[in-house]
C-alpha cells in the first residue's frame, strides 16, 4: 500500500512538473506574440503616409539647406557612370553639398531615415513611373560628398519589397527618361537620357535584343587633374552591334584604335603620351571611359603635360577613332592661366542649378563641336 501511495505521488509530481513547463511555454509564446504585435503596430505607424497605397511615398525629411553655400548637384562623371556603365541600372552616384542635418538640427541617420532621405523619381516620356531609395551612409570630403548607393538590404515601396531584381528601368521599356534626384523634400538635380533597344531578326543569333542608353556620353569629354599633376584627357565609348564577331557569339566587345592631337592657337601643341595609337576595347551597350596623358609635340621623350603647361590661348583637341569617319573636336580657352569652363559647368553663369555640370575641382568638361 505504501508503495502504491509513493508511486501515485511521483506521478502527480511528474504531471505537475510537465504542466508547469507547458504553462511556462504557453506564457512565453503569448509574451512573444504580444511583443511581435507591438512591433507590427509600430511598423504600421512608420509605414503611414504612403507605403501602403500604390504610388504613395513615405514622408520626406526637411533638411537644413543653409549648411552649405553651394547648391547641391550630382558629379557629372558619376552621373555618366551610374546611368550608362550597366544599361538599365541607376545607382553609384556622387551627390555634392547634401545636408546631413534636418531643419531642427538633428543628424540624419542613413538607415533609420532612409525612406525620407535620398531617392530618385523616374519619369518615362514625361509620365511618372516610380521611385527608388538610396543609402546615404558613405560620406566623404568633409561631408561635402555623399554616395547614392543601392541599399544593402531590401526596402518596402508601396507595400512591396524592392531588391536588386526590381531595380532595372529596362522593365519599363524604351523611351525618353528623366531622373529627378531628391534629398529630403527637395528636388535638387535632374538628368535626361534615352533608353533604346536594338533588335535582330536572326533566329540563330545568341542575343536578339539589347537595351542601350543614349545622351551626353557621346557629346562630352573631360580633362582631369591626376594626383601627379598631369593632365588626363578622357571620353566615353560604347557600340550597338548585336553580334560584332560572327565567328564567336561570346565575344561582344570591339577593338577601336584612337589617337589624340592638341592644338594651341592653330599650331600643334601636344599629342597622346604613347607614341603609338591607343587601343580601346569597347563594350556592347555599356558606356566605358577611355583616357590618356599627353606629351608636348616638340618633346617626343618629354614629361607628360600638366595643367600648369597650358598658357593663355585658344586650344583644340582632335580625337580620331578608327570606327568614326571624322574626328571628335573639343575647344577650350585659357585666360589668366585658368581654363574657362563651359557655361553649364560655371556656377556663376548656369541659370538652372538642377542641370549644372558638376566637375568638382578635378574635372573640366568639354563639349563636342558639331
């Protein structure tokens, strides 16, 4: 009898212990569900103001635009790279003079404030398509430059998750595109270009169509200050041939020979640094930069031309390419030992700051003579 009572007691203790553990698990799960519910509710509060509605946007930050004296812009070299180096993608831009404080003096948090900080609104044939958000966590040059990089994690737009696969404007097809750059609630820059498509009717072709961007890439060149002090001349090339090598469908690039001559006041002044022709490996559709240093025409073994070698006068640069019938010509003037910038790059003359060609202090942009 005593054994039976002892056994029954042990069973009750076991049952009580199991129930206690079960009750603890239920209580813990209830608390977790309650916490999760609170997080969801807080998420709904953050999402208010546009993400749930198609076409809506989160509330934009109000920034302190008195921090910098200069108007903001996008550097022109990053604009051409970010829009044209990988057709259909739009990112990797460098913005200048973007405030990192709100109007009430708070520091902008690149992650927490992302939805209201940096974005690009995309228009196709003057019709609003949608917007992309960008991370502003990469800041340099004493806070005067901010990179617009694609966010490291996916974000929600109109209630839908946006990631790498949703970030191609080629999904919207060919047309005339405009990118409006926003920092907080201010549109500070705009950029126009064309997205076109090359189509082949060859049923055996490995690739039957490609998208290409067209615009300022073929209309501008630059002179850049190298860290060595040398003058570097550069320009952009791509090609639009679907299958440039019939014997090898995997080879999509072409080889282009090019030479450069610089004239001062009508007389030969300099040429490309290499005594032989330059060779550019030009990509299909994607725009790439090609550049070279220069050497004085009267000193074939002399040192590279520096900006300080450019004395007052009128200059012309001729670039001859093996795949183009006539040379590309660019003119510029030097006054008081300084290169006179084109009007679009001159902050004192450019009337529309949203279309300023931003060269910072190391790029001088030149327009193609047509």
